[in-house]
């Protein structure tokens, strides 16, 4: 059999991945028809009218936005910029940083854009579950107006249940996500076709001519409309963020053959409905369906929006883990919810912060139409950041010609700036929300990064050079006790405090001493055969060795497993890894008189450090063979 495998097997594999992608990647953008068109005709005191010119203009902008931003920018171009198969703004920033080293300004720009992109993603992660589920449950009002007061409590109950079950993982219900979303997209298409058949003139809206006439005839109205039309392309970033789970080809096929046709047919159907029945602009999505189908449609829409919310929540977990491993957040408690899939994780602190924020949001805004005003800034800001990082990668990695970079920048940048400008007009009416969330996250990440740098410098001063310590040990007649002592430590430049304390106070040294440094690389994964580097520290017969383990930001960090694999592969690694004792150096950080950080930033950093996950958990160390030795450090 050839290396490529049987064509039928490959086709089945791609089909399975495409089905999985429909259940995860397209949940957000796939549920946009629930509220996008409805919001367009309700914003700014119904500035957009259900007239032929306005409806054609709106549907035309929706279609060409899906074409330009999603199909061409993300599916054709951005999916090419993978970081060893992984996607997402943090992975793209890491890729840009890796290839711009030595060019300090570009490195700084890539780091800043990565932090900003992650921060805006958290804002999106708070808003998406709230607006999606509320818009689905609001269909009850259409089916039975008497249920209006029940919409908010039902929406809160659904999301509460969703966040509560996160700790158990989604692998059991996750297998149904794909089939449910296939049914959802099928229903979207089926709903739109009858209205298109009854009013085929709506197909004129596919011409870009109507984008131009809408903009020239009603410049202010069309500009304001962009702030709501952007809801039709929310979730585009997920196509790139989830590339590592499904691959480029399955995502592209699922988009072009299923998601895009269904979305276009549904939006055309809603446009035709608004033209023929202007009074139905209050909820054109649900009013496309016959009255007998509305309750079942509410159930299906709720399932689809729960899936969309799950995808965003899982994305927040993944971004948080990437940020922690790239040094922007402290160690987080991460629990794996599946023994088969390493990407299925649960991060308790992120889960409950998201749930609390979503709950406050729903109680404050109370409806999807009011929440819509808060949505666009996070999405359009992420679009602009992704375009900028893509141009940096295209210039530094692919060595694109300047004319290509300028063309791409103008085509995508001009559209995204227009969208961003339109959404900036909604700052006072709710657009401030993602900005506040982003500001909090940016502050948190930058405080942790700068505080970590200060602590690292102070710690090095306390620890002293490692090589000097090893040389000094050679001259001392220390008692060597049986066994293996492993000291996880950031680098081989300085001496672990736990090792120094053990020698100074107990005057003994284990027969085998292994210093382990875990290094985070700007790639998602490092192959196991390339992870470990051994350094005997000048002396090959003293039983003291340094082991460097390199991990990608998506790899599971398991020091005992790595040492077990490395056991016996080197003279210095002739030890019993299964019975090794692990010694952790833990610093207790207190606020001092130092002026390297402002007082309020010190308080944030100290609070974060005190609540950081136990390093023993982060490195999968055995609880019964791990000893923690502490020291005090003033910040």
C-alpha cells in the first residue's frame, strides 16, 4: 500500500473530519441567521427600511462579506498560515514572533497583537453564548407571545446547565454535534428556498451593484447597517482557530459544500420575506417557517446555539492554555476530560469566570437585539489583528512581494476598517463591553509578563550560578544517599533553591541528581524524539545532570513520562525514574518597596501568583513523591 493510503479511506477520513468541523467550527457563523437580519432592520430606530433598495443592499453586503472575508480571506489565505498545523490568533502571533527574531520592533508588534487578539477573543467568548442562546429561545415569543417573560429564565437555565457539565467533558454528546449541525444547515437551506422561488427577483442581490447603490443612495444608513451586518460573519475566526483539530481540507469542503450554500439561501429567503411582508422584519428568521414548525425549530435552534457556545467555551480553554504556556498567564489548573483526545480540556477558573460574565450580561441586556450592539467591536478588532499578523507572516516567512502585501492589505483592510468604524459608533450603547473585557485581559497578561520578568531576575540573584555550585560540590565530601532526586527548574543557568537548601542544611546529595528545565517553543508540538537534550554540566561521573525538555504550546507536559522514556539512553541517565523523588522550589511573593512595578500592578501580580496552579499538577508530578521547599521574595 502506498504512503497516501487507499483513496476511499482518504475520502472517508476527510468526510468524517468535515462532519466534525460542521459540529465545532461552524456553530457560531451557522447560527448568525437567527439574529443578523433582524438586527439590521431594528438598529438606530429602524434606520434601514424594508424597501427594495435597502433590502437588496443589505443582502448584497451580507453575501459579499461572506465571500470576501470568510471565503477568500480566511478559507483561501489565512488557512495557509498555520503554525505547524495549528491555527488561531495566538498561534499566528507565535509564528510571526518565531520568524521575526532579531527584529525587535516586529517581535514587539507580534507579541502585542497576539495579546490583543486573545483579549478580544475572551470578549467574544462572553457575548457569543448569551446572544446565541437568547436569540434561539426568543423564537418562543413568535410561536406563543405569552411566553415572552419565560425567554430569559429559560436562556439562563440552558447556559447554566452547559457550564455546569463542562467538568465532565463533551466527548459523549460531542459525537452528535456534527449530525445536528448538518440537520441545522439543511433546515436553513430548506427554509430559504420557498421564499426565493416565490420572489426570484431577490437573486439580484447577489450582484455587487447593489452594494454600490445602497452606499451611494444612503451613505449614512449603509454605514450604520454595517454594524449589524457584521453579525453575519461572526465566527469566521473559528475556521482558523480550529484548523489544528480538523485540518485545512475538511474545513474548506465543509464551508463551500454545506455551510456557505445554506447560509446564502437562508439570507436570500429572509430578504425575500421582508420584501413581500415588511411587517415581518421583527423576526424574519422564525417567520420564514410555517407556524406548525416553529416550536420544533426553536428546539433545533437551541441545540445549534448550545453547540456554538460549546465551541467558543472550548476555544477559551485552549487560548488560556496557550497564553499560560507562552508566558502571558500563570500556570492554570487544567483537567483532561477525555483519555483519547488531548485537546479536550477543562479549565475551572476560565469556566466560572466565563459563566459569571455571561450571567451578568444576560441579566443586564435581557435580549439578543440589545446584546447585538456589544458584539461587533470584538469581532472586527480580531479581523484587523489577524490581517496584520498574516501580512507580517507573508512578508517574513513567505517573502511576498510588496505589491502583493499592499493589495491584500488594501482589499481586506479597507473592508474591515469600515466594519470596525461602524461598530465604533456603538460604543456608548454596548460596544464598550468587549473593550472593557479586552482591557482587563490585556492588563492581566501584561502585568503577569512584566512581573514574571522581575521575579525571574530576583530569583536568579538568590539562586546563584549552577556551574559554580556543581564545581563547589566536587570539592566537598558530601554524603551521597541512594536514590534519584529530580529538581524542576526554569533553566540551567542558576541553582534550584531546593537543591541548594538540601546541601546547605542536610549536607547530603542524592546518588543521582537530575535538574529538569521545561522550555516552551513557539510551535504547537515538538516530536518526542526531539524533546530531550542532556548536559552533564562538565562532569560525567558525578551523578549530576541537566535535562532540557522542549514542549510545544499544545503539548501535554509530563516530566515523569519524559524521564521514563529517557531512562538509560545516556550514561548520566542511568537511574530509576519510576521511584524518583521530585523537589519543587516554591517562592512566596510579597509586596516590597521596589519601584520596578506600580503598587496596583504588584497587587494584581501577587494575587495571580498566589492563585496559580500547583507546578506539581502542571508537570504531572506524583503527589506521594513530591516535596515542596519554599522561599520568600519581595517584589
